[in-house]
């Protein structure tokens, strides 16, 4: 079985292009390699098509393109391959360090839909509650998918809620898994920074097995262990380094099994399952000697340890009944995170306080049952119709920490979870869609989709999409889309409640209470039940293929998002203190809640180009370039109905939404294959970024990455690489604690890194 239907429609075509690791490793001579053809499925339920024939822009990256970069996370890799993908490197938030949020087109981490083999990937149980990019969002954890398991990644840069459902406002990312029925692959990587930090050890492996004459099982795994990096400088208050500013130490173990087998003449059984386990540590802000002199006379740096478990998968049957293709599947997802706080104290308990606390945790699960049918029509060339039904069940649970972790002031750095009531909630959603495509004439295609979704907890939404692709000339095509979209408020956003210790924009450290929208505290402060975010999106572009080995695309987009769900401003003052005390809250002086306070507008321009040339019988050159420019603004901001004198979003929170991601990104990636050698180089320039610490815009960094690969034998290859060749850091900021770099930098704080890899294919 060599095909995989996307929700029951046409099978996935195998991507022959890019640089498939097994194919390249089997031979040193590249003379007979054809020009790559990048075939995609996401964005269309009809037959797979070339990336240059899609009505909306789609980026396609092969498995080897992802692994040869040398980064230890999928999110880091995609940041340097796609013009619109951004991976913020926040260092001081336990939720951010655990879930690794990423964004598309300058929107939020939860405004992009992630699929695995065309099936909805579950969200993280963790919510981003610190003052970083994605504040108040619930991300998808890309890094639970082992890189060795990936055949390709497709990034649809266009609103697609009518086609795929809630969350697909900025676009859709489809991770397509390998379908090997024989052979294997293994790779070991070692690296560290020039400062001798961040020691990284990675082992990846994959094995394909046949099931009879018509099936396969592909097993992939990855072990990834990375030490901490620290770019903090000497704290002038104490004459020594007191903070940790950089990547947290993390150990990831990720496994993936993908399988399929033909049953009879017209039916296939398929399925995949993933398992991930992460142990990571991060450090909140340093506490001086005055905080707990009897316990830590020299001061202390708390540590938050996160243990994360993740399971996902799908099982399904697909087949043909008459002229109709059908697909019936069940998809599951489960994510659980538990926090432990060490090297800390609860000052309210005095010298009797423990120094280690169980901070509690959260878990999220989902189950989807989906039936999709579709067929083409011979009488209408290029015509295709799909329809489907889906039922989704979601559940969210928030577990309290041990009582001593939240008593009084709570554990320094991370008071344990202490929701005022039990948080064990669930909901159901039922959706129906229809999706059609029609070729009105040769080179002129029209698509129309509509979807209705009904949620048990907030109501229903209907969305639609119209797309057009027209090729008036052999070498030029025009494309455009118009769509409406929505994102349902997550259970996490509706029910999350905790008190955390945070550094406020004025530089002080305070306990901040985040209260559920249904909580009496939130109601007293002006909250109301959350509504769905709704969006209207427009895009238009041109695709040029002047040569068979050169393609260029330029696309512009505009997204208006209404009732955007945000975490309110940190609200404080005499009135707030009185409300907190009246509700029995004594361990927080600052409060906030989730609200549909903002209407935003995002617009931008994206351009990509790819050129490949066979220079000689033994050499090939590939050049890829990308550019993205992004603008975001608040169109409307609601007034707090209870405390109108206190803004729901202040200037700093607004800028986190509109300017804390790069305003632009430009990259050029070149690859030269000559016999057994491969040399690759990437130059990436990030645009200006807002720094909360400076309350101003900063110039974005430029990174240069290099790779040299040698194919020693038909099965053995060796690689050496440098990440951030210029040893670039974010612009320095004035800080009296030694934390001299802004956390909004997309480059991170690691400086120059070196890595070496050895791989075996068989």
C-alpha cells in the first residue's frame, strides 16, 4: 500500500524532490537525478498537485531538508525554511519552555491548525501564561514528532477553517509520515556552543518492515538530550551571575509507528501512533538574600522541573464504493504536564518551609471520529466533490499542587496550581462540511467550501471559502482566495486558574493571579463568557515558472480577526486588592483573566523562489530564497465594563500581540552537490522586533548557517556544521540583574554552535 488518503480523498503522492535522505545516501553520483517535483495535498481534497498549481501558497520541505540543518527541534528548523514560520525563544516561562510555541503569519500559536497524515493533532495541556509571544494561547507541540519519521512537511499559508475546521485562521501545517516497508536509517549527532554550553546528543533511527505483499510498518525514534545554555551576565547587585538566560536543559524521547495494509481489492487499513516524553528544567527570576535570609542567606535561583507525556495517533479504514472514495477514522490525542519546584521556599511557612514542592499539573485529551466521502466527475474535467461529518470530544483537567506549594505567598518562582474549584471539564463538537472543485476551462480552476460546527459549550459557527487559480500563460498563473474562519475558545482558556510569580513591566516581581472567566473574582473584575474568534481572510498572488527548474511566487494577504481571545492586562490597584481580599485571595496582588477584548488586523507580503541546475554530470546547485513582511494592529479594543478606568490591554500587552514577532524575514539557502560532497549555506535576516524590556523596537539579527556533508560509501555519510557562524546575539538591553538580552529575539541567546553527524542508510 503506497498511498494515504487525506480524509478519504485522493492518495498522497510520494515527494520525489527536495533531497530524500535514503535516495541520496545510496549513491554519491547525482548525475541522473531529475529536477525535484514538489507534490502537495494540503489545501485541496482533489488529486494531489504541484506546489506551483495550488490556489494558495504551500511550502513543502522533505525529510532530509529538516534533518540536515543540525537543529535539535522541528520548530527551529522550520523557522529557517519558511518565510512565515516564527519560533520565539522565550527563556523565563515554564509553560513556554515546555510547549515550544510557534506561529504563522504573525498570529498566535493556536491560530494555526496542525495535522499529521491529514488528521488533527491535539493541543498541549499547557497554556502560555507568561509575558512572552503567544501570551494566553494554547500551542501545538511540534517537537513530539521525531524528525526521522517525517517524509515531508506541507505548510499552507492561507485561512482554511472551512476545509479543516477550527484553528486554521493563519494556515495549516500537515506533517506527512514515512511509509517504508524495508530498509532503515540511523544517525547520531553531537554539538555544543562556542562557549562550551548546550552540549547536544541526538540519536535518530527508522526501520521499515513489510506486511505481506501489500502493507508496511515504519518505526521511528529519536533521543534528544541538550544541556542548558546561559547568556546572563554578572549581576551588578551581587558581583556574580545570578540568572539563567538561555535554553533550558531538556531530554526528549519520541517514538512513532506508521502502518498500512490492503484488505481485499478496495479497502485499506491504516494507522499511526506517537509517544513522547520530555523532562525539562527552567529557572524563574533570581531571589535576593532579603527574600528568605534564614533559608538562603546568599539568595537563591528557583528551578521549575516539567515532566511532559504525550500520546497521539489515528486508526482508519479507507476504500472505494462505486465511484465514491470513503474514509472512516478515529483520532486520539493526550498531553499531560506535571510541575515540580525545587531550590525554593514558601516564605509564608518560614524556616519550616520545604525547599521542594509538587506544583500540580494539567492534562488535555481529545477524540475525533471522522467520515469523509468524495468523488471526481468524468463529465466535468477537474471536478471533485467531498463531504464529511466529524464528532470531537475534548477534556481538560487541572490538578492542584500540594497545599504547601500554594499556601500564603506560595512557592517562590512557581506557586502550585490552586484553582478555587475542581477543574475537570469536557465538551463535544459536531461538524459537517462540503468541499468542491471545478475546472471551468483549461487552466481555470475554482474551489468552494463550507463548514458548520456546533460546540456544546459556546455555540455554533459557519465558515466558507472561495478559491481561484488561473493560468493564462504557460509560465504564469494567478491565484486568489477569500474565506471566513474561526477558532473556538479552548477549554484551557475557559477554565485555567493559577497564581504565578512574574516580573511585571515595571521590573518588580509579584504574584499574579489568573482567574477563570467563570470565577467570581473575574466576574467582579469585568470578565464574561468567551466567544469564538472569527476571521475574514483575503489573499492574492502570482506564480511564475519561466524555466522548468525555476519557480517564483509572490502572495499578499489580509486577515481581520474579531473577538480575539487574549489574556487581559495585569490589573492592580486598591479596587483590585479589595476584590481579591473579598474573595479570599491573599497570595496575589495582581489579577487577570481571558477576554475577547481585541479586534486585530494582520496583513503581509510573502515571496519564495527556487532554482535548481544540473551544472555537470557530477554536480547540482539548488538555490532557495524567501521573504516575508508582516504588519499587525489593533482595530478595536473593548472597555472593561466593571472597571472602565483600567484598560483590558495596556501598551506592553498590545505590543506583545502586534510587534513582538519579527516584522520581516529574508533568507537565502544554497546547496551545492559535487560527487560525494555537499555544501550548504543559509543566510537569514530577521526584521525589527519589539523589546518589552526597552519598550522600543530593536533591529533583528542576521544568522549564517553552514553544512559540509561527505558521502563516504553508498550507505555511510558524515556531516559537519556551524549554526550562527557570525556568533550573533540579540541587541543588548540595560538591565540591573544581568539579563541583558530581550526574550523576543528569534535567534535565541546561544551564539555560535558546532555540530557533527554520522548517518547510515541501508
